[in-house]
């Protein structure tokens, strides 16, 4: 088996100032500045028989149509099959709203995604890959039954389900020169809050800055895979679940206070990644590579909440389905269908498995995947290849709360995605 070749690259995808930001419906006005640049970050791996690519964009998510167009361009320009390309977003709530009135920027994102993969291909070199995992408490479950605004409504719950795993894949060239890192953690990038009008990666700006500053290579690329953070927020200082009754969170009005907390959370995660990187001493140079993708049909809940019906109407307002295309989940629901299709994708890198799930997944699904998939390192990326809003657990539907009111799915919907991921991973590991 040939030595694996790896290439990494990144390209700026920061939108113009004045672009409407995504993540909060209550923002008073469009963006007014740039706190830090947004990027598309790509890694391509090739062992002589299989080539796979991952692209992560500093966006709230990458809409299904942009994924589809980007994959076509990557196949045309880079020669990588669509099913071997995973495209996801980091879920920053201070990035652009790709939905409304941005056709030129959407096309730019497609070209940047393809161009970044092409640049990674151009930098391909024989490499070694090491991996390990650590633990970090930068995030916390946010479904507190005693939350001040209502049960299970966006408030730190230290007793709730949470996966502190930080999964790290280290890439060096054969001389030991650091090329980059792929790391995975679950936590909503929302430290800057709804009042923030600067474009930003949120706390991940400080995480990436730490990693890239410490590297001994100016071309070093750090890539973050967002885990199942649908019910995970930063473990910020503004929530006080230790008090009874828990008081409303008081966010600093001054930008400096919010920025300080954003930096603190980002550096906690960055420090753990650096610690894990320093612990890696064993490497693979001839890993098996593999890719699998499966279309999954999901039922639409019969009791679709009013809030979700409004989301569907808003989502399709400026986004008609392309000719000959089935359309995204919202278009299928708006057309009156009782079910819709999405994608679950799995990649293999040696003995490591990367799971790509659509939508904002609850952390319990990530924890279930870690138990069921026998891999020494499992990376789970939500919002991969499709955005279908929240994917709560069956238990969450019984409890109620914020996320349940913003889901297209009935209680059993998320389990279908997990089952598909497990089956595909098991098949890939046998090859």
C-alpha cells in the first residue's frame, strides 16, 4: 500500500459588511464590521486507491443546494466523486445568512469551496497521521428543567447529558513538519450573543488562532468539525444553575465583556487540543481510506409547530427548488410531502471514523455513536451536507422546550440517522 498523501488549504469567505447575519431573528440591523475573517478549510487524503475530501466553512451551515453545486464543481475540477466529499459548517451565529438575497455570495462560496479543495490538492505531500483524544468542559448541556424562562429553555444544566470528548487527528509530513490538525468538539459558537453585529467565528476564532500560532509552519491549517451541539452551549459565566431559583442570565452590554468570555471559551478548547497534539507519538503512513453515503428518508411530524411552519415558509421564500431536483427538506415539506430525504455520510481514515449527520443533532446521538462504533477515534460532524434544523431525542419531545418546537421530525426521526451511520461505519471498517 502506498504512503498516504495529504493536502490542506484554507480560503477567505468573509461576506461584505452590511450582509445580514444568521442565527438570531431579533438582530436590529445587518452586520456593521468584521471581527475576524471567515474561511473555507479543506483537507484531501489519497492513498493511491481512494481519495476523500472534507471542507468546513465558517458559516452557520452550508445549505443543501450549495453542497450539491460545490460537489459537482469539485468532481469537475478536482476529480473527486461527490460521495467522497463531506461539506459542513461550524454553526457560528455571527456569520452571513445565506438564504435571502445573496446569489452572488452564494456563487462565491461554491467557487471558494471548490478552489480550496483544488489548493489542497496542489499541496499534497506524503504524510503521517496520528490521533488521540482529550476532554474539555468548555461546553455544557443547555436543557435545564428549572431554566428561568421556562423548562428546558436554553440554560446551563450541569447534570444534563454531555460529551466532553475532544477528538484530534494530527497531520505531519514525513520529516515531522506539522501540516495541520482536524479536531472535533460539540459546542454552539454563540458567546458573542444576539446583539453582536460584527462578522465572526465566535470562540473558534481564538481556538484556531492558538493552534495556528503555536505551529511551526506558516501554511499550517487547523480544521474544526462541529459535534452534535444541538443542545450544548458554552459553559459561560452568565448562567448560574448553582443558585435556586436560577436567575436570568445577564450578558454584558459592553462588547469587551462579551469578547472576554468568547476568548476564554475558545482558549479553553484550544489549550486542550494543544495538549492532545503534544501527546501523540505514534503515526500511520499507509492508512486505509474509505467513503460511504446513504440517502435516508425521514417522516415529517404530524404536529408541526407554528414556529416551525413559519421557518419552512421563510426558508422557501427566496429558494425555489432547482429544475429536476427534489429540493431540500423545507421545500419537500412545503410541497405537502409526509416525508423528506437527507444524507448520512461516513468516511474512514485508517482506524478512525468520521460521521457526517445533517441538522443540529442532540449530544445524546453523538454519545450513542461512540458506544456503538468500535473505532479508536470517532469524529462526529453535525450539519454535514444538509441543514434540517433540530434533531432532538425522543425523550426531549416528552419534556418539551425550545429545540423541540423547531424540529421537522417526530420523536423517532433522529434514530434513523444514527442507525444509518452505524451500519455504514461497520461496513467501511470491514473493507
